[in-house]
């Protein structure tokens, strides 16, 4: 500024106030509202959310609920659904994706959004087929926004992430909607396979190992985040210490022959299992990449929750925000149309 003949502090001048900056930031990257119990911490595009928990704790169910929230429109033909109307890329690494469960949750949400008032309006017109056509058309429109990819090893996962940009552009050209949610179920699926591989060298001289594979996964996701901000939801199964068993691995034995601190096979539980925690096995590149962490637990020792709507006793799970720490645990159960909180 001084060299150009003007005031030396001209370069410090700003072109907007703090209020204008916050208003612009909130409009370009509005907070993402997800169904309970993922609604406690505000999430935005660019966040990496890790959902950790043992088998049967509801990790995949939370992903499916979030996917339905994303692919449902906010409003469709005058009916409010409260969705985001965006596309989802679901990368299945466990090969246990249940498309029927996704369809069930989506149809339940559509039926709940339509409501009895609109259903009665169709019936007064004398055409139930019109109501069915309304639901089926919206269902097909939502499923077009769901992109499913199945990977059987880490190489296929890296290839899928490299094609994320082209897949998003293709969706944007056809449906005028790009990928907004990226889901990985689950990030540690190939841990033991990659650990068993002997370190080899690639053509560029880079050592191929579990750590380098994870670093490549992080780099590919980070590259796409720089081009297009998306919300990344990742599940992670725990790895316990040697000799530890869980209630999900074996059928529970008779409580007559079991103590509170023993497993169904009679081995004493270690401290990490009694506390519901697990050993961190992901490399530091992944740990520093994650922005939010959620820990799920299956309360197998507690009595189930009786749902009048389902007319059945449902198992109870807990959800705890670890990063950021909210110092609270929420109990929930899984029902036909998603998840219900226990007050």
C-alpha cells in the first residue's frame, strides 16, 4: 500500500463484516440435520464422522437412515418430507448391505410424509391407484439418487474413491444432483487381509502396506472434498485384545453358570470389554482425518423395549458422542421405519 502511494494499511481492509461472513458461510454450507441419535452435534459438508461399535449395535441401520434422509426430497408435489434431495454413494466393504431394509425404511418415510390426510384425499377421489402411483413414483425418484458400490478388497476401494469425481459428475449431468453423502461400511473390513500381506513395492517405489493403503484412502477422500464438500459417514467394527469374546460372537449361556465379569465360555472379561471400549487399530493418518466420533453399544444385559407400534420387544442400544464429547448417552431401539429414542 505504501509503495503504491496509498495508505500502508489498505491491504488490511475487509470487504464484509463478521455477520456477513457467518451469513454467507451458513448459506453455502448449511448444517445437515440427520435423524436421531445423530442429531445432537451439528454436522456440515466436509465433516468425517466415524460410527464405531460391535456387531449388532446398529451401525448399518444409522447409515441407512441417514441415506434415506439424504435421498428424500424436502418437498414433492406439495407434500413435505423434510429430506435433502441429494445423492448418496454407499460403498459396501462388509458385503452385508440389505437393499430390502433400505426400501422398507424409505417406504415407511414416504407413507409417514404423505399422512392420512392426503391418503383420504385420494380415497375421496375414488382412486387408491392414484395414491399408489404417487408413492411408487417418489420411491423410484429417490432410489435414482442412491449409488451403491461393493468392494471386495482395498484395491477396489481405492479404485472406487478415484472414480468418485466422475461418478458425481455423471449424476450431476443426468439428474442435476451431485454426490452429497459418502458412506463406507465398514472402514476396517480388510484390516486382517492387509496386515497379512507382506510389504511389497509398487512401480513408483512406494511400499504397499496397511498404513500406506489407509493413507491413500484418506488422500482420495481429501481430494474430492477439495472439489466438492460432502459429508462422510464411516462405520468401524472394534478389535478387542487377544482372547476376548463378546455377546455378539456367541450365544449367551445360562446366567446360572456365569458371573457378571465373565464371557459365555467362562473366560474373565478384560477391562476394555467391560467398559465397552476397543483397541484403536487404524493408522494415525485416519485418526487425525476423522472430525467426529460416535460410539455405539448393544445393551444385551438389559431387558428389551416393548414397542406398541411394532407390538414386539426390541433390543436396546446406546449412542455416545466421543468427539465432540457431549457427556451423555442416548438409548435407542431399531424399528421398521428407522430408529426410536427411549426417553
